[in-house]
């Protein structure tokens, strides 16, 4: 395993831990703007890391792009998921 895959595991794990800490320890109705920023940033980084690791791990074809392409595709997937989430929460 390459060193940058280990870094993605570390960053994703820390982001998920931060997301859980914010989710369970803070009241969303009394949260400040910085707390909401921390939550959404952790959510985005978690989505990015998980989608990158999933795309890198489960390659559908033998000629699937390398890790850098999976990193970019994971970024686009996480932006799409995050945009849909924000759009749905804005509508409600």
C-alpha cells in the first residue's frame, strides 16, 4: 500500500471522528456558525475520503485509472452528494 493511501485513511478517519464528536456533543439548534462550518467541512472531507477509497479499492475494470484519477473522481462525487444534500436542506 502506498503512503498516500494511508494518509487518505488517516484523514478520513479523523474527519469521521470529528463528525461524530460534533454530531453527538453539540446541540444543532444552539450551534454557532463555526460549529456548523466544522460539521459541514468534516462531512465533505469524510465523503471525499470514503468515495476515493471506495473507487480505488473496487476497480471495475482492469484499465481503471490510477489513484490520482480516483482522487479526482472522488472529489467530484463528494461535491455532487454534498450539493444534493445542501439543495434538499435548502428546500425544506
